[in-house]
């Protein structure tokens, strides 16, 4: 049996409201009954996440 898809249009206003009030993704997920990963995906799709700064440190991996 397939898992039902999230109704993003129904969840978007609730996610935006909780985010506006400062709720973290984990708490938003708990309140709405969805996974934290889905909540983070919705936040990203709505443009509510801050871009990560570029890493200036170059990591070198040596083998052997």
C-alpha cells in the first residue's frame, strides 16, 4: 500500500505561521503530525531557510 502524499497547500499556511512565531522545525513537525524531514522540505520550498555560507576551508583527504 502506497503512502499518501502530503497536502502541501493545506500545510503551508500552518508551517509559515509556526515559523513566523519562532517554532523550530522539530516542534512544527510534532504539532502538525508530520516528519521533521517533511517540515524542513516545506520550509525550503517556501523559501524560509537561510542559505548556508560557503566553506572557505578546503579539505584534503589523503589515502595511504
